[in-house]
């Protein structure tokens, strides 16, 4: 392996508060894309979504994916039983 020449400087991203202060925008209007995170909350962060899932946690999942099997069969030109 060849050694890396030169000096690698780390990138220290400014805080959201710093960006808001520089741009004059409220912090809650700043959407960050540099952290590889979605600007939208996950459904699981909503209390009602968690309650819905917990209410059905005792049930088993359905018996397969018939619509997906049918779509694959149509695409492949075979019957769904062959998927």
C-alpha cells in the first residue's frame, strides 16, 4: 500500500444553531443533509404509531405476498405457483 501523502484535515460541520444564526433562519427551519439523516420523523417516533403496532404485536404476519407473486409471475411469463 502507498502511504497517503499530505495532511488530511477533518471536517467539523457547524452546528444547526450556528447555521441558523448565520442565515437568520429559525433553527426548526434548518434541514440538514450533511448527517445522512432524513428530515422527516420516522413513523415509529409517533406515539400513536407505536400504540397501533403494540396492539397487534400478538398476531402473526399474513401468509405471503400474493400480489407480489402475481406481479413477478406476469413479468416472468409463468404462473404464480412457479414463483
